[in-house]
C-alpha cells in the first residue's frame, strides 16, 4: 500500500487519524491525501532522516507505526481472553473490551470513537470478544436477544465489537444516534451491522469476513479456545 498526493479512501483516513494521534494539525481528516497531508508527511520524514518526498511507502509506514505504537500499546492483545461483562445500567469505559479483539479491529474502533468525539458524541464499546459459553448464555436469554449460539457469532472470534452512545452518563438506544455509525464505519473501513438484512445498529466487524461457519471450522480444527481464535485471525485477517 502506497499513499501519496491524490490518493483517497479509508486508508487515508487511517493515516490522517494516526497523524492527528501524533499531535499534528492543519489538515482535515477527510480521506483525501492533499497538499496539507503531504506537508505533514514531509515534515515527519525530514525530522527522522528519511527522504522527504511526501510519499508513504514501506519505510515511512514503519516509521509512523513505531511512533504510533505507544498510543495503541494499551490495546495490545492479551494471551488469555477475559470477557468483561457489561453490568446492566452501568457505563463501561469501553477500552478493556478491545484488549481481546484483533488489534486491527481495536485500532479502527478507537478511530471511530475519535471521529465520534470530533462530532460531539460520546461513544463506548459494550462488547468485544465473547466466549462460546457467554454466547450460549446469551442465546438462552428471554426475551430473545440473539439467534446465535456459541460459535455462530462473529464476536466469538474477536473480529467484532458493539458500540453504544453515552448521553448524560447513560447508554442511549436512540436509533437516530446509531445511524451515524455507518458513516464512520465506511470512513475507517469496517463492516456495519446497520446495513444487514437483520439490522444490528451497534455492531461493527472487520471487513471481508467469510461466513461464520468457515470461522468455526478453522477454530475447531485448531482445538478451540485461544488457539482457535488465533487460527481464525491468522487465516482470515493476517497478522
Ligand atoms: Zn455485535
């Protein structure tokens, strides 16, 4: 992936959010690699001894990653998934939900939270990885909240996360608010449940995931649990 003057799209939004996370200003987070974006890249390249051509190739990308690392260090993947349950009526801080999901998803969700903040919305993460046992428990809940048993939800593989809006210190389920998520999801390149036949407004997941049956097969083949989740990541996400 090479990003340079004139390129547009979700990858440029990611880049602009990273630049913003590094403290740079004076450009818009709009997915357009324009002169302003280029100037920031040139500045960073020069400051770190790289050719300041304003082109984000392999070396510049590696540099940006190394500079950005401390910012996302808190969201590194733990070896043992631990599900933090959401207590009814309470407001989770959200970030711990992202410690068990794939780091690419974690990073994109954080970017959405930042995009939301910029528009004056307070968004939190209510669910990241959900174990098979947790999923089965949820399946038995009445009134019904999910049609998915253990293994049948993308959440079971750490490739999905649910968002909620916090208004005056409480979670709001106002549909109007949730329709914003679709816009942010396409900006950072995530799949949004609001576009599905069975609408799931709070739901986000990594793009280009195969059917959940394929994930389950890979998970089982690797022996399930952490090894199973890791196998799914390696096969379908990479990294
Ligand atoms: Zn979900």
